[in-house]
């Protein structure tokens, strides 16, 4: 049986239409009242700090790089709303290389 490109294309379009309709139906169907509400995820300050992908600090003698790193850390601390003790803990955690000794 020879390959029929047009028939294959029509078959593909029909399958994609079915997938789209199936997805659309799932997203528009009301959630039954008997299902429990989804659990709310509670993140700790540490979780939020890690999610911000805070850069490490190698302690190289470059004041410009140190200031850039410090500004980045201050922005993260402002966003996640951590205590002074947490700030110290998180900064120490991100020290690398010689400054981590």
C-alpha cells in the first residue's frame, strides 16, 4: 500500500483536534464539590531563598564584584522577608572557596 501524504495529514489533524477537545473539556469541567480542596504549599524562608538562586561568593579581592553580590543578596532578602539571623545564616551558606574556611 503506497504512502498517502494527504491522508496522513488529515489523520494527524483529526487526532490533534481530538486532543485539543479533550484538553479543553478537562479545563472547563467543573470540579465536583465532593473533592477536597488542594493542599496549600507552605514554603519556609530557606525554601524561598533557595528558589531565588542566590549566587555564591568566592571572596575574590574585587570590590565591584563584592558590591554586585551584596546588592543581589539584599534584593533577595527584601523579597523573601527574612530576619537578620536568617540573613547571616544564608550569607554564610553562600560563601565559597577561601572565605568558606
